[in-house]
C-alpha cells in the first residue's frame, strides 16, 4: 500500500480464503477488503485514536445516511461524549484528487448528520474545517486537534 502523510502504524493484514487481501477494522471488529480507500480510512482511524486521543468507542464506520430520499454510506463519523455528531470524515484513495465534488459530497452528507467539524482526506492531503454557525460557512483549520479540544 502507498505511504501516506500519516505516522506509520502496524495492522493485521492477511489473505482470505479467496486470496484477497483483508485488514482488520477495530471499529467494526471484523476483517474488510483492503482497498486503497480502506487503507486511508484505517490509517486515519489509527491517527485519531493513537495520536489525537479519540475514543474508538465514539467512532462509527461506513454507516448509512439518508440524503434527499437516497441512502448513502459515510466513511467515518465521530460522536462526542453526549452522543452528538462531532466530526464527519470523507476518505478517498491516495490517487484521487480532492476537489470541489469531494467537498460537495461531504457537505451533502452533513446536511443530515449536522457535524460541526469535517475532515476530507486522501491520506496525502488532509482538509479539516469547522462550521461557523454565525457566518454559515466552513473555516479551514491548520491541524487536526486533540479530541478534548473539539
């Protein structure tokens, strides 16, 4: 897998009985197919848990969200300790450029989820922003803060 712009972590990676490469997802507590996007997702989860002190029990991965009568699947959603949405993350494969369509996708998801923070990443570039309620716009932040600082 590609080297990402994140610290190096060790993962439980193996081949399944069909000789497909799988990785253990500690959030879903199961093995999942290791795609380039999954590699970014698993590395970002590890970064949040190990380097930014996000409780793994407050993280949800690939769950459904309804958007304009359509059912979609978000990548990662983090809750605060009250169970409210805190951070919505959209992961792309390292070879995928992050463009306006990517931001439009995560903002569309967030109309239903209402997370005050958004993170868009392809593992190489990370864009972290906070919703400014008064101005009704997103403000980009320089870094991903610790869980306790959100």
